[in-house]
């Protein structure tokens, strides 16, 4: 959905001329004679690399018996209501008129952002009128000449942040919708029913990691390099948020981080941008591939990413790229596993896939590993099995007495998957120590073999 820009302002300031300039066709009828009847028009506008819908609110001056101000008010309100940004045009040669002030007043009260444009400024003309326009209280007016095409780059600069913000909002919404849909899949959760993958819905994945670990190289490899270069073709589709293809008959959708970065040109600090980027990717994905460079050990940023994935409750695995540069692969793998256990105890036993995106060696292990994590993330454990296990876990390690009184744990059940979520019922739920809850989570993970997936466990009161 392109964003929408409405051109508003009193008659004769040059709204239609600007509309024509942006749409690039003589769509709007421009006439010197006041009182030409025109309809409201919409067109596809191009300005630099921006594409948006532009609405020209000019016209209708003589089309009704209503007062001029009444008609303009109605039009402006309608335009404001549907536009993402309003361009308020004034005629710099004529200076500020009472009608301009009226428009400014209406626009200042509306939540829609406004860009003030002083038109008819070709060759530096209209300087004093442009200065007057500051008093409209809408910031610095952009000098423009719609007729001569001057000042368009300044107009571009003022619209571009809105384009980015709106695109961002839409993407955010698309992610929300995708997530809602996924959550909805758990609406009728039944731990007794075996997990059947929904082959209609794409498996959503994201490849995240520090800069330079080889994410783009890996994605290119996954998609087939030549296909990436030649752009979308049969089998691969792209939309606002991702790239989709079919792997072994199963739809897969990959969050398009590179695409996001291309699109988000906003002047943000690079570091800030990448954290926000990563979080969005994680929120989109069901399974996150945290990618490392084999020649560089774990860093704080990697742990931070893993923490984010855990908090968001997504499935995850570690991809160790550039395995081609490792000499003693056995020793390296052992070292990585030890580090992982030590640094990320909350997601014990996370799967590790070693590969080289550059040579392609080992890349065939990635998708099967992702699919496996996805299945675990969707895991369902029957109530009977859970309680058999719980009984054993309690007898091996009873919960400690708190303030001299025994904590009695009664039973448990899985209440949700994606990620697996359990409720444990106890007479004194709020007093069960965190360490004991952790003991239960670790036991569940080990017994039911669910590595690489966050496990949620809630205590619930029950007499
Ligand atoms: P609207 O009623 O706001 O849509 O205004 P129009 O686009 O119909 O323009 C009104 C008049 O202003 C026409 O005669 C245009 O040729 C003229 N006009 C529009 N833009 C410019 C400009 O940048 N410079 C000058 N000098 N005249 C312009
Ligand atoms: P990104 O920033 O994570 O997307 O990283 P890139 O995909 O741009 O890769 C960064 C650098 O690492 C590039 O010079 C790649 O050629 C190189 N690279 C990527 N994968 C491998 C690999 O498997 N082995 C080696 N030796 N280099 C790699």
C-alpha cells in the first residue's frame, strides 16, 4: 500500500499544477479562469524513488451553492481524514491571505502531519511571501515552483521520512497479523492431539546475527545464488516482509533483513537500527537461526540476541558459519558446545549446525534442523505422560518447605504450544522458588527432548 499525500490549500495556489507535476501526466485540468469545475482526483505520484498516491483537492469551486469556506472545509476534512501527510500550498507571490490562515488553523488541529509549501517561487521569486508563511505556525515553508519544477528535491526530503515511517507501520502491522494468525492456531489447543504441521501456512524463519558473520551469503545460498541475482522468478516470491519458497513440498518464508535495510534509509544510528531490525525479525519468525562466525567466539551481542529470542518465545538454533576456515573441527565443536551450555543455560542443548555458506558445505543440514526445531516448538505432551514424569521429579527432589510449611505440588498440564507452555498446580503456587521452577523446566526439556525451544512454566494455585 503506497502512502497517501493530499494537496490542500485555497484556490489558485497551484495545487493542480503540482498534482500534474507529481503524476507526470496532464491528468488534472489546469485553467487560468477561476471557477473551473473539477472533480477530486487521485493519481500515482513519483518523486525520486518515492511512489505515493496523491490527491488533488482542488476544484468544485462553482459546483455548489455552499459557501466557499464551507466547501473547502469539507474537502479539507475529507482529505485530512484519508491522507498520511498533507501538503498545504500557499502562493508566495500573493503572500498569506485570510483563507491560508484558515487552512493552517484547521490543519494545525488535525493529527495528520503537514508539510507547508510556498509555491510560485521560481528563480527565487516570492521571497517576502515565503517569509510571511512562517506565521502560519507550520514550520519552515518549502520554496517550490510547481510550474517550473523547482524545489522538488526539498519536497522529496520532507516527504521521505513519512514514507519510511508509514512503510514501517505497515510492515509492523503485517507482522502483527502474521503473529495473530499463528497464535490463533493454538486456539483449540489439545495436548492429547498429536502435532500435525499445517502445510498450508509457511514456516517462518529468520537468519540473524552480528554483521559480517555471513548472513547474506547464507541466504543467497539457500535461495540459489543465480535466482537471487535474477530476482523473483518461479518458485520464489517476495512481499513487504519476506521471501517465500518451497522446500520439500513445504512453504517456507524467510524474513528479508537485507530488504528491510535497503528500505529503511532513515537517518538512524546504525547500531540502533540493527537491534530494532533483529527484534522485528525475531518477532516475525517461528524459528530463528542465530548465526556465528566460526573464527570469532561468542560475543555479548550473540547472547543478547539469544536472550531476545528466548523472551519472544521462538524456537532457535545456532548456525556456525565459515566452518571452512576451522582447522580442528572436533575440538572447535566441543569448545562451542561447552561455551553454549555455560553462557545460555536457559536454552540447554540448543542445536548447532556447522556449515560454510561460501562453499555450500553443510548447508543441506540447515533446513532439516530448522524443521526439527519447529516441530519441537509445536510439541504437545499428553497430560498422563506429564504427570507420570512430575511424580517422579517430585519424589527425586521434593519442593523445599517455605517458612516451615510444605509446598504441595498436585499436577500439571500443557496449556499451549509455540512455545510449549505448562501450568503446574500447587497449594502455594506463589511460594514455589524460582530455582525449583528451573529444576522442573530443565527436567522437562531433558525428559521430553525439547532442545532449542524456550519452555514456559507457570504455577497455579489449587487447594
Ligand atoms: P489550484 O486552483 O490551486 O489547483 O491552482 P492551479 O494549479 O490551477 O494554478 C493556478 C494558477 O497558478 C495557474 O495559472 C498556474 O499556471 C499558476 N501556477 C501554478 N504553479 C505555479 C508556479 O510555480 N509558478 C507560477 N508563476 N505560477 C504557477
Ligand atoms: P552479513 O553481514 O552477515 O550478511 O555477512 P556477509 O554475507 O556479507 O559476509 C561477510 C563476509 O564473510 C563476506 O566477505 C563473505 O564472503 C564472507 N563469508 C560468508 N560466508 C563465509 C564462509 O562460509 N566462509 C568464509 N571463509 N567466508 C564467508
